């Protein structure tokens, strides 16, 4: 049973519009969440994080929202650019734990 | 350049033939970890290490061994590979207070 779920395997968005990637988790002990981006033939790269004491964290075009009661987080990319086309992984841990549990990923395609 | 280096990038081997995937980081990170990525399952942690001579099992350790004799190196050993270990493997490292892991570029292993 997956503890971190990304129910959309893929998402296509027009350049300049908003991309919204969703992630749901089942373990209520998770209190630290990260998003990674992965290009083909490369390792994942860290994008943005949020701890459970916050409900929002921004970094440039990227914003992560956390809804603890719904056990849901989302990554917003505004505006979307073709270079954002990649697979995005959501990950969760208990504190700064060693075992980050990853979701299966969502492939984002930003169309010119 | 700060990086995590894995070798080889691609490997095809036969069932039962022992192999080692090397991993080295040049950032003086305390924590290192191995993950495997399989379609629909995201990244799953195999083993991790909090420092030299300190290793522990992740979620899917069966069939794997690791060692941490030096801070910079964290090899993954498959004593008797089987076809179900065909996967994409990532090594990663971070500092003790680091936000997220820095990943290597991956090793695609095929066991026939």
C-alpha cells in the first residue's frame, strides 16, 4: 500500500499557464515534504520543501501548498515553461528522517 | 563541481554473477543512500548510511549489501543478482542538516 500517491501519471499544460501537481499521503506521522524534478538520463534534483508547521512555501515560480487535514499537498508552477517538462516526485518523511517515501511521479509536459 | 558519481551508468549481467555499483560524493556529506526506481513505484530506499561504518536497511534491502568504509564512498553490492533486481538505481547524499538529497545520474541494471 503506497503511503505517498500521485494519482495523475501525466499532465500537459500550455506554456505560460499554471501547472498544478498533486500529491496525497496516508501516514499522518509525515511532517516534512519535498518535491523533486527529474529529467531523462539524470538523477532527481531537489526543488522545494515544506514542513508541517507551514501551509505554504514559495521559491520563485514554484509554490508548494500543504493541507494537513486532507493529507494533501500540491506544487504550483507559474508561469509554466517548456524547460519545466520533467517527471515530478513528491516525497515525505517523519522529520528530517532518512527514509523519504516517494510517490510514483507525475510526468509534466509544457507545450510551446 | 559538487556531485555524486555512480559507475557504471549501464550494466547488463547474468543471474548469480556478483556485481558492485560504485558511488562517490565530493561534498563531505555525512548521509548517503541507495534507491531503486521502478515504473509506478517511485523511488524506494534500499540502504542508507549516517556516517562511516554506520549503515541501516531501508524499505527494500533484500538481495543487497552496502559498506561505508570511507565518508565519500558507498558501494552497492549484489552478491547473487536476480532478474527482479533489474531496475534503475540512484545513489544520493546530503549533510546532516541538509534539506534534500543530491542524487547521482543513475545506473540502469539489467539482470538476464
